[in-house]
C-alpha cells in the first residue's frame, strides 16, 4: 500500500472486523504468527474486497518492492536520475539486478525494464492530461534524457505522438 488513503481504509476495516492481531506499518501489513487459519482466510477475503491481496511469500514480496521502487522513482520530483535504472533498483533493494530481473520476468512474463517503461508512459499521460507543461518539461519530470527519447518511446508504446495524445485529451476537457 503506497497511498495514505489506502492505508487508512485498510486500517479502518481491520479495526471494524476486530483484526487486532494485524498491524499496518508503513506500506506493509504484519500478521501475528498465532492467527487461526479461518481468521487468515477472512483477512484474505476482506483485503480482496478492498482491492488488495495478501502476499506472504518472499518472492512476491520482493516483486512488490520492485514495483514500489519503480513507482517512487517515477513520481520522484528530483531533477534527474543520477545513476542508471538497474543500479538504482539494485541498490534500493540490496539484490543483484540480474537476480531481480530474472525473478520479475519469471513471475510477470515481462522484464523489469518493460514494466518501468509502461509505468513511465502512464505517468507521462497523466502529466499531459492534468498539467500544463511543455514536452521538454514532461521529459525532465519523468527522467527521460531528452524530448526525442520520450517521443520515440511514447509513440512505440501507444501508437500516438505526444501531440496527438495531447490533442485528443484536450478536446475531452
């Protein structure tokens, strides 16, 4: 859970359903080891109904940490990415990038890089729709090395140019 609102909703529902043996700390949930199996099943259903999933194996937890790190990077408002992407992920999670990449690909069927690109493109779309920035400013904000790199990747992923996407969405406003 990355969003504060999500944490509050989950915490409220846990309290409402008397899950006193479960705690939400930052973006993770800690469950008492003595929780009864039927109570654990109830927790899984509750979380599912809220749009969440209980992840309790190390590989999937690591996958979620990779995704969270990517989200943090994309939404980071710093000037530019000071190190390359693979070094960033590796240093952030404390694992060899090759291991993380193989694990992510095995679970998702796509590479970390492909996931990262898709998330960046989604962020670019969000910025174009909601903010009045030049494409150069958008490129800087989402850590692209240049506007032309952003343009090429955007076209490859969406089939539209940045201008076409902006025109389509400005008409809807």
